[in-house]
């Protein structure tokens, strides 16, 4: 117990001068003196030559700082060790210096040359720490040095150092704002960075230094949208907030046509009869009055932002979910905003601090978009354990959501809340009942009767609040409620709360003609206790006296004069002024005769009923989720949300040109590499043949990726020749009936960024080369005989690799011999696993025969390439008619699909006889996600809503590659692109055959040959983006096995690991 003061006092607690103070946790170390000898042992440890002692001392010092103790007097001893050779000591020294450099600036300046040397250190952590310390020294003299250091760090090889440079920019800007132009150049450079680590930090620097320079964002907009999912949570919040403001300046409002139709529903759709009668001249006039009649088409970049932020609604960070919610509220069409409701309701299970912020925003949203939260009404019911501020906010939301259908439920809830012990909450509930009564006329009488019953409550605060609310409700229909006014008049003896007494007096004075006998008596009682009343009550007594004098002067003349005389000498000058003013107004005199004639009009004028409104009604002019919105006042640094533009700015500013020289150089390199591998006799046919195969496989693969608007935007210039060639190839591959569909899909698909597609196209071209060398062995035959050779094998599942559904041409060779060349066929299961795609998930039910009224529908993922579009997953739909009547006109209705997902419908099945079955093939582009594709199966008479959700393993297609190629590609996909999981394989899953079978059944991957017996390798590419997915299973005979997945698509990699582990351990 005696140890307690040491935690609470900086200077050593109760220990006297010179006495030792004992540490109370391991971090504090042993003993150190409390005043002039304080920290002497630490200083000695820091002065020694032993790195172990220095490290121990630094750990103890950092632990002291973490506990909130003052360690500034150790600065000279610590700063000497900034040049220490030991990396661990150096790191901790920099941590200390970042904390105290601002306080001890003079001493920090002495070591500035050491920090500059630290900027050249081979260790990235030391370089970053040195820059962090340098930017923490707030002295204008070193601004040029800081500027130079930031510029160098912005070009550093390490993304961590570049991130630190971005953090240093706002510090330098706050120290010297004249450096703005140079800092903007650095920001522009860092914005072009393709690493997720840097993105959030540089956008934060952009927001601090130059938020008005939107032109810097144009070229990086698509990249930021695509990187968003992989940025750390803090960066996601910053980027989303910035992109919200950017979108408001660059895109048209998605609700502009809706608001136009709401204002003018008839004219927008049909011309009225009057317009027709007016003749042709009126049409021109109509055109001028309704300029916004042309249909709204959402900009693809606007759609890209909405699509890429939607998955973040499932983030574990409440701040990220809130950021996405505000983005959707401010930017999305009304029909799409509803998706945020479920995510926000999920946050209500979090801590009370998070709940408070979320409920503030929900309260604002529920005023404009009530329907969004109505299905979740019960989530806003109040728990007894909720803090008062949370209860009041939930009440606000419940009141906003109340409508004629759910009002009985809401009022029953409110009835329970009134019995609470929390008085503030009870008062808020009574006000909420009043608001419900105002908004929904049908329940006004019910609410009034309920509030009148509360007047007999024992709790004075409940009664007082009820009186205030009843007063407001009675103003709406005073004539019908004379009895209630009488009942309130009787309460003046008992109620002592000033606001309630004042409300009753105002009601009696305002509607004195409804209670002509009671009103004078109330005035008599009030006159008796006038001197003891509160100021607000005294003012209402004067008002009541004046009104009664004007309507019933016989009974109240003397009483009025008595009250005015008392008020004339009151201590409060407001009451004295009101008494003099009233006397002159109502009592006729020689000077004030003109005014007294209008006294009745002034005092007894009809007053409009008060409107009970939500306190959140006008808060939506602040950006949701911001501090300003929370406080309902403009906070420092808040940036206004811009209004939507009238006309859309030029979208081509966001196009990123791909330099032509990169394409040419890669082609030339390939030709150069190919030349030495052919003899003179083959030289004539070889290159032409390879060029053809390159076109059909390599270049056609690239042309299949080409419609991505991020890489080749619609407005980017392309030569006519290339365009014609691409059109010709498309016509050859796509049947005539499907051309329109595929082009629309391509147009809508803008998910991949320019940077990603650049990288994939480069890697594709690199990977073509080994395959093409392997193909051109002297013994290999040409492509047509190879196809015949494959068909002779009579393998039902095998499909010629020339129509492989992978966008990359990479490693699929045209002959079987070339495919199998170099493979170590020691295991019997290897050849089949290479040749035939294993069917993955078995038949799954799409529509049960009971729900389908005799129509039963199942589906399977066939793992065959889909002929219409290689980016699509081929799904076999099996129909069977178990009813007694034929089912006619089976087709797919107009699907309402999530963004990015597209469907190629199967041809209509005209008739399905009773007991008959049929199979159709449809293609679905899941856009490399496991989102369900929802669509309608329609017959002539019925519509059935169905959905197909793919396992992650069905989103890819196998790729065959050599061991060296596998290792090379795996080396490129390390770090964040690598997911590793340890697992224990059961004894039943130790044989090669079973391992390969289970992995290929879970994921559509091809087996890659491997020299070691205990290691299995598989490779594939995602169908939509063509991203490589590499899977390695190290099944050691002893100990745990290790599963590794390398993929650019981190989400797919994580899900694949989970599925494969589950399959192997079952």
C-alpha cells in the first residue's frame, strides 16, 4: 500500500531527499534516487561501453515515459548515444528523442549532424526515426535541412521511409508555411506512389497542406480507389473523407433527376393535356423550363468509388465503417444508400463512445432517409444499462422512425421508459411522446390522454415535463380540451417546478374564455405568492393579469393593479420594466390612449402552434462523421462539403496514358530473345508462326483484358489499325448474338487500376517467353495436329488449352507433349490432375421443387471455359419438372446485380414437359469476389428470386508452369501478398493422391511439378483480373504442415487458405 504515491507523483512520491525510491514494476528497473541523485544509475549505465547495459537503461527510460513519468533530465545522457553502433539501442534513443526533441531544442540541435548521418543509414527504421526526430525539432533555423531530408526520403527505396516523409510534411508546413510550393511538389511525387503503406499518409499531408489542389488527385483517383481496400485503417478513413469531397466537385448528383421528378411527376413523364393544347410553340418553352430532363448516367469513376468502398462496410474498425457510411449518404443514389444501415446497426454493439458517435449520425440520417433504418427499429430499443446520453439519442432515432404503422409499438416502449429511475431520460421520453403526437395526428388524442394521466404521478419532474408538452399539444386544438385546462389549473397548488407553473399560467391566460370562472381564482392565488415565485413565473403572472383585465375587468381590475404594484418594486429589472410597460398598455391614460385601444390585439392575438422538431434537423449541412457534425458547430480545420456541380467537369482528366514505348520495347526484346533458339531452316516459319501464336494466345489474351477503362479509357487515343484488329479478333471469338452483351459488360467493368493492369500485362509478356521457347522444339508439330492429338486421348473433361479461360497466355502450351515436357511423372496421380479439371463443389440446390411449384433447379460449377467470355465462370443449371403440367418460357429475368458482376444468360427453354429434365449453361463474371449473383428465374407465369454464391476456389482457372517459373513468380509475391497457415494433417490425408484430390476439389488449380516428395505446388489465375494464385503445401512427415498462398488479391488468398485448411483437416 505504501507504494501507491510512487505511481501518482512524478518526483518520487513520499521518499525523502536522498532516500531511494523503489520501482514497482519490471520496467522501472531497480532503485534510483529521488532528487539530485535521481536517475544516476541510468546515467552511469548510458555512459558505459557495454551495449547490454545501454539497452537495459533505454528500455527502463522508455518504460518510464510510457507510464507518464518525466524523463527529460536524462536528455544529455541519452543524446550522446545517438551515434551508438547497436541498432536496438539506436532505435530506443530515437524513440526518446522524438518525445523530448521539442522541449530540449538546444541540446537536440547539437546532435543534428548525427541525425543527418542517420538519414543515410542502411537500416530503414533508423532512416525513418532520424527523419522523425529531425521534424520534431521545431526551430526555424533548420527548415532548409528538414526540407532537404524530406525530399531525399520521398525518393527512398523503402516505403516505410517514404511514409515517414509524408508524416513530416505537415510538421514542416506548420513551422514555415512559406515552403508550401516545394512541399506540394513532394506531395505530388508521393501521390504517384503505388504502395499502400504510403497512400494514407500522403493524403493526410495533402489535406493539411493543400486541400484546394484537387488537380493533384485527378491522375491518382483510380489508383487510390483500387488501393483503398489494402491501406491501413487510419489511411482508409483519411482517403475516404478526401474522396468524398473530390467526388462532390467532379461528378453530377445522382439524385438530381429524382428531385426533379418529385417536384414535377406528371410533366417529367407525360405531357399534360394543357401542353398539347398549346401547340408546337409550347414544346420549346417546356424544353427551357426542364433542362434536366435528360436521363442521369453515373460516371464510371463515381461507380468505381462506390463499388470499392462497399466491402469496407465489413471492416473491424468503426471509424472506417462510419467513413464509408458518410460517403454513401453524401454520394450514392437513394436506392443504394440502404446498404449502410446494417453496418451502422452492427456498430451499436460496440463501446458506448462508438455508439454515441454512430447514433448522432444515425439520428441525422433517419430524418431524411427514414425507410433505411425502419427494418432495424428494435436495434434502437433502450437497455437499462445504457448511459443517459445513449438513451436520449436512441429516443431521438425512435421518434424519427415512428410512423402510422409502427407507432403502437413505439408508444408501448415509451410507456415502459417513463417508469425509469433516470429523470433526464424520463423527461426526454415525455418530449418524444409529444413529438410523436405532433407528427402523427392519428395518435394525438391517445398521447394527450396518456400525458394527462402522468399528471397524477408522484414525481414532480415527470409532472412538470408533462405540463410543458401538454401546453404545446393543446395549442393545436384548444377548443376541444377545456377540461384538460381546468385539470391543469388545479395543479398550481402542488407543482413547484417553475417551467411547469409558467406553462399552466400561460395556457390559462391564452384560453381564459374556455375557463372564465377558474382563471380569476388562479390569479388570486398567484397574487398571494407573487413575491416568492421565480422570475419566469412572475412574468407569466403579469401576462395573465393583463389578459384577464382585458377580458374580465369587473372581477380582476383590483387584482391586476395589486400584481402590477408588486412587480413595480421587484428586484429584477426585467419584471419592473414589464410591469410599467403593461400598465401603460392596458390602463387607459391621457398619454397612452392610442396604444390602449390596440391592447387586445397585442395580448390576445392568435398564436401559431409550436412545431416540435428534431434537434438534428439542420445538422446534415456538416459532413457526417466529422467533429463539426458531432458538436453542431464548425470546428477548427473543418472543410465544407462542396455542392454538386451543375455540369459534369471533363472526366478525361483522370485518364492515365500508358506510354507506347513500353509496349514496343517488350515486343522487340521478345523477338531478340526468340532469334537464337531457331535454326536457319526454321527461321522462316518459326518467327511467323510464333507471331501468330503470340497474337492468338499472348496478344489476344492482352486484348481480352484491354476493355478495362482504367488502362484504356474511352477518351484515350488509340490508332485505328489497332482498333480494327481488336474488333476482328472479338468477332472471331464471340458469337454474333453475344457481342452487345459483352461490350456492355466491358463498359461497366472498371474495377482494376491502371497500375495493376500495367503490371499484369508486363508479367504476362515475360511469362509468354519460356512457353514459346518450349513449344518450338524441332520434334514438336504445328498447332492443328496438336489439337487432333489431344482429341485422340478421349478425355471428356479435357479442353484444348487454346481456349483456356485465363486472360494470360502464360504457360498453357499448344501441344500435350510440350505440356508434359520436363515433368517428373513419378506419381500416378500427377498426370490426371494436370490433364483433367476436377469438378469442385457438387450439385447445389438453386430452387426447391416445393418453392418452385414443381420446378426444381440445381447448379454445378463445371470448371469448363465459358465460350461467351473467358472472364466468366461457367455454371451448369439443371432443370427438372416434377409437376403435372409443362413449364413454358424458362429464362433469366432482368438481374439486379452488385456493381462489377455480370451475367451471360442461357438461351430460353421454350417448354419443359412433366418429368423431363434439361441443362443450360450460363456465364457469370463474379469480378474476383465471392459476392452472390442475384437474379430471377422466370417462366411464363411466375418469377423466382435465386442467387448463386461461388466458393473462392471456383473464381480461378489452372495454370501449368515449370518449377523454376513457379519459384520466380512466388518471389515476386512476398510480404503482404503471402498468407501462411500451419495445420496438422490427419493420417488419412498423408498420401499424394488424397492431398492433390482435396486441394484440386477445393480450388480450380493446376499441379506444378516439384523435386521434393513432401512438397506440393499448385498454380492458377483469377478469371476476371488474371492475378496469379500460387499455393504451396509443405507436408513434413513430422510436426505441423505449412500451407502458403501467394496472390496479389489478398482477400482471395486469405479465403483460399481457410477453405483448403478446412478441406485437408476434415
